[in-house]
C-alpha cells in the first residue's frame, strides 16, 4: 500500500494503517532528529515527540505537499519544542555515530556539535535551513516549502551562513 492510501486510512482512524505509516517513516524521523541535535538519546526523545504529534496531527495533512516535506516540518517543530521545554535534560556527552550505522570519528562528532551550536547562534531558521539543504539534500525551493518561506529566503540564509561561518574561520585562524 502506498503512503497516500495509508495516510487516508490512518486519517479515518485505522490504527494498523497509522502503525504501518509510522514504521515506514520512523527512520526518517529519527535520522532528521539526530541531525538536528547530534545525540542519539536526544534524537530518541524528539522522535518520540514527533511520533505522538504525528498521531494527533495527521488529520491536518491535506496532500498539498509531499508527505516527507510535511513530516520534516513536524520534526523541526518537535525539536524546537523539545529544546525549549526539555533543555535541562540535554545530554552532555559528545555526539555519537550517525544512526545509519556509519562510524563517525570523534573529531567529526566534535565538529558537528560545534557546527550545530554555531548555526543556533546565527538566528532563527538557520539551523533548519542548513539541515534541510545540506544534510537532507533538499533544493532551496523544497526547503522553503517545508519551512514556509520563499526560495529566495532559503538562498539568503545559505549565503548568510556561509559568510558568517567564513568570518568565524578567519577570526579563528588569526588567533592561532
């Protein structure tokens, strides 16, 4: 059964269809949550919140955009809510290996943590933009649709991120 049929059946209250839909997309939910926070325990918390929110909000999905685009937005919303409400439970350990099983070196984990922190400091929407465009491979138009902004806004954000990160790199290289 394809996603549209599962979604329609789940929207009508079919619990088995919802379970099948969640099973099909849970890896995407978790992977995106992990990319957003860089730590498996936090990603599990975010994915759990997203799964609960999906159950409560699937009726709002209107088939106007790709389901995965709608799902990214839902995970981003849950991640932001989690950060605001559960930050005191944040795990202090270094980021772990990526959820797809590829082993990351410790240096990569440290770099990811620093990059996520820098993106957070750049302002609202920057981290989400970077993850959608660079980590998920969405086009600027697709990322704009997920985030509810124009393609040109995404392009401006990417340009701003590159410029700000280049300035930081230049400052750091002058310090060393």
